[in-house]
């Protein structure tokens, strides 16, 4: 009976630990992917701004900036 209780306790402890570690990993993963998407958007916008600076004022009046 003692070995059964030990195994049940061990399994429960491992399961709870795995749950909390997985929860933290998921939180880190979602934060990282959101930050990566935001960085990609900023870099794309920065490229558009650089391209618009290279055009003459007459050409930029006809362009849609996406605002």
C-alpha cells in the first residue's frame, strides 16, 4: 500500500510540475510571437517611409500610404 501511495504522489507531483512549466512556456511563446509580429510591422512601415522619402513630392501625392 505504501508503494502505491508513493507512486500516486510521484505521478501527481510530476503532472502538476509539468502543467506549470508548460503554462510558463506557453506564456513566453505567445509573448515572443506577438513581439515578433509587431517588430515585422514596424520594419515594414519603416521600409515604406524610406521609399516615400526617395520619391519626389509630385509622386507621393498620388500614393496611398495605408493610413
